[in-house]
C-alpha cells in the first residue's frame, strides 16, 4: 500500500480494490458475529438485549414498579447505548415480552405486543413495559462489582460487558441468529431442569451428557407441543451441539356421538404462526392434497382451538393426524446449533455440558467478585467504626481539638493515630450520635462486620465454599421457577416416534389405491397402465422396442428395479407416468449408468428373500426388506466383478438350488448353503472350469424340478437327485438336450 501527500497536508492511501474489499468485509463479518447474531454464553444475551435490560434497570422498571412507555425505553437505549434504528430495538423489546416466543419473558408488557397469529405489536407509543423476575435475576448485583463495564459508543456513559445472570438464560430462553458464515439456533429449555443439571455438574464435574439428560429431558417450548425425537438422537445433539427435534402439535379426539368425532388441536409447534398454518392447510385442501381432511375451523380465543373435520369417520384418528403431520406445519423440525460466544469472545459450538459449565464458571466469578467488593466495603466500614470508638473513648479531648485547634483533621490524626478516612468520619459525625446507646450499637455493628469479614475471607480463599455458594443460589432460583409453579411447569412433553407400519399406512392413505400394470420396455421406457392387464400384445412401443417386464401392482406399492451393475432402485408406483404414449425413460427417475441395463422389475414384498447372482457364478441371499433405497442413485447390493454382470434375481422360496453352467454341467445343492448378506460379491455357487452360470432355479425338493421347452411344455426332471452335491462343486454333465430347456419361471 503506497502513501501520497496532497498539497494541503492530507493523505491519500493507495490500496488494491480486492484487498480493500476483503479487509472491510472481514471487519463487517466479525462485527455481525460478535455484536448482533451470537449470544454470550454467560448471560445468553446479545448486545441489544443486554442494553435493553440495563436501560430499563436504570429507569427503575423493576417487577414491583409501575410500567413506563416502551418509547421511553427505546429512546434511552438508542440515545445512550445502542446507536441503531428504533424499530429494530423495539422489535427486540417486543420479542422479550411475548410469552409465546420467550419461554421466560424478560420483559412484562402492557398493551398489544402481538399474538401467535403473527399480528405485530402496537406502536411503541401505545405500549408499556417493565422487567420480570427472570430479568431481575439476570441483572442481579450488576452494580456490586461483579462484572466489568466499558465506555458507550460516544464515551459519555458506561455499560456492562456482560450481566451477572443468576438465571440460566442462554438455555432457558434460547436464541437464534444468522451471521456471516455461521448461525445459531438454541431452543428454550425448562429452567428448573437446567438448575438441577447445573447443581449435579457442580457435585460431579466429570458427569457425562447422558447423565445430565436425566435432569434436562429436552427442549421446553413456550407453546408446548409434543417432541417425538428418539432419545439416542437427542443425546447425540446435546453432546455435539448440533442436531434437531421433531415437534408436533398436541391434539385430542372429541366424540360427537353416534360414531362421529373430530380432532381438536390445542397446541401448535413453536414459532408457527396460526393464521399462516390455517391458510396453508386450506390451500392444500383446495389442491386435494389432504385427502383425509374435510374442513378446518379456528375457534381459538386466548387458547388455541383448531377444529379438524375428517372426511370419513371410519378412519383411525391417529392415522388421520399422521397424514396431517406429514404434509403440514402441525409437525416441524426445530434445529439445534449451540453456537455461542465463549468468555473470550470467540464463536464456537458447544454441547449441553460445556454450555452449563460456562454459566457455572461465570457464576463462580460473580460470587467471588461480589465477595471481594463486599469485603472492601466491610473493611472500610470497620475502619470508620474503629475511628468512632476512639472518639467515644476520648470524647472530651476530641471536642477540645475540634473547638480550639486550627488544623483539626491533622491534629486528630496525630493525637489518636487515626487514618485520614477515620478523622474525616469523626468530623462528619452528628451530635446526636454522641449518646451512649449509639456507642453500643457501633460496637455491635463492629462485631457483626468482623464476623462477616471472616466469612468473606474464607469464601474468597476457598474454591469449595465458592461452589457451595453458587449451588445455594441456584437452588433458590429453582424454587422461583419450580415445576409446580404456573411459569415453571413443563409445557412440552415427549412421545415415541410413530411406528414404521403406521408411516406406511399414512403413505397409502395419501394415495388413491388403484390397480395398475407397470410396463418397462427393453429400451428403458416405463409407464403404468390402468387396471391389471394380462394381454399386452397390442401395447404400442417405439420402433425396435418391446415389453421387457410387466408387473401387476397397485398405486400404493413400491417397485424394485435391479440393474446389471448390481444396483437396486426403488420406484414409487403412484409417481410413474400414465399409459398414454410410450411413457418416460426410467433413467429420468433413477441414476442408472449408461452401460447398465434393467434385469428385473418386481413389486416390493418385505417378507420375501431373494437370490442375487452374477454371470461369474457368485451370489448370496438378501432379505428384500433391506433393499429399498430412497435416493435416485439406488443401493449397491451385489459387487459385480469386472467383465461380469448381475443376471439373476430369484425368489428364495424352496429348499433346493439347481445351477446349470455354461459348460452344460448341472449341480443341485441345499438352499441353506448360500449365506444371507446385505451387500458383497457373494459366494461361488458352482465350481470347476468354466463355472459361469447359464441358469438357476430354486425349487421345493418335495415337488421336484421342472424344465420348460421352447413350446412352453413342462418337463419334470425325475433324475435331479443324481446331481446333488455340496455348493461350489463342479457338478455333472446334464442330460442330453437339457441345456436347450429353461427352468420353470423364476
């Protein structure tokens, strides 16, 4: 960077645009992270919230005092501490006062502060505010030397860098913010549970997160709801600081008599606006995407009451609600991203244990600094009292010095060996304090303060006593927000996630169940014809194309398509193109390699087992319930060797396996000799030279082996037992003409 001087004494700095932009954007990013988006882990507040609470405390807006206009508060904040827009500051104030947004509101509002429908608050000139008990605890002892102060933006005032926060505000009220390159999202929790977990952490500093979850069940949202996240997922989220929670609306069935019923929703998920929820559900209803819902009505007053009318009274209410959870914001996912500013001001993601420990360490510092500050005051008072007692013991001489000496203070100090502070205190005494009773009171006060001084010195010098003091204060906070109080009672409950069979039932309920015949052509075009069709001879294809697979299914079924490269793909029958035209290329629906070709198409049956084999003669048994894949890329099941391809997908129904090699040898062995696997190359089915497989059949030994000739005639192979051996044997030459036949339908 070069520097040039102008003629009038100014300077011009030369800097590349890229460097200038980079340095300024970095400064902006850091400012956004530390001054706007991320909360301090010690008090759980961002600067605007901290300044709001501090300004309200200076205005003496304590919980017992009268309300003051919100405009007065906002004016003080932006004028003295926070030089930003008044609307931004007022919105922060409003959120602190909304009992549906904050689990433990730090501001008590009077007037219209908005509602759960999403309506905004009235203008700040119409609303009034004061602090709550939780805010009082957050501010408690801020002026007792417990925290450091800094100059405000204009240098005319000072503000606290962090608040003492006797209340576990970070986790109790949570926080959300988006910075440059990072974000935070901390859901609210139950304060009583946090206090219990913190006290356990004091007693057992090396406690595991799993143990802490015996106290902190999970989030506790101000709007209630039901959390259906599995416990193991909750544990992982709290250990890593990243995760999420599935939160559902709370509902109850209302019987109307004669088999009639409807559902009443009494709690909706956190931060979901009721009006928008109803609006979106109504739109989905008009689009016929909620096939089980007939109507929705809002009968809410102060409490939530949404009435959901089912189309059919025969449907199960649980299934009815599952369908709505799946498609609407009656179920949402609340993210957890415990990204905070640590005591050094550095942003980082912490787990539940570390977040609690940072707060506890802060509380210990507060307790120690408060004791040190109090000790200074006690020592000062004891010094003054000692001077008073000297005055009482030498009262006549003190009076004489005051009456006749020119340098009274200096004379007192030299005569009675007093400090300047003591001499000043004696000179400021009132005449009424010279009575005998006052002397006795001073002696009593001195005795009490000496005892307090000993206690403070012991506290300052003992870490054990400091933690004991912190523990006692947290116990008092828990009493204030105990679960048997209206504010402290847990609102969000927990339930098991819905069973897989119920989820499958919901899928089916959302799709009209109709019979279809799915046709996949040799060139890879797929379509779903209405109804179950046996004769497809008149079905039209593109020139040079023909039917490769035809499967009778229903629109609620899933199809499995196996490819020659060993992958299996899942197709949703309801999403396949109709029977008009030639359909669509299946490669538009799945990521099928160009050199791979479909080799099998079947309706998914999770109870079935399949034999998967490749041309090299390797294969294994797979349970079909393990095969479906939700991604377009499908699932790699059979690891196909170079130059080979998967050719056989056969239902493993029977007890014997017949393998015909390309060398015209036949081998029969027991099906249970083939292992079950979820993925792999498989085991060799047939050994010997040229063990490549030409055909495979699985049959029941009691019914026998059957071959089909080119004319479609069936031929029983009565001599199949002569070819029995162990798996991977070379087999014996098949009967003459046997290789020209095919095994019965696979």
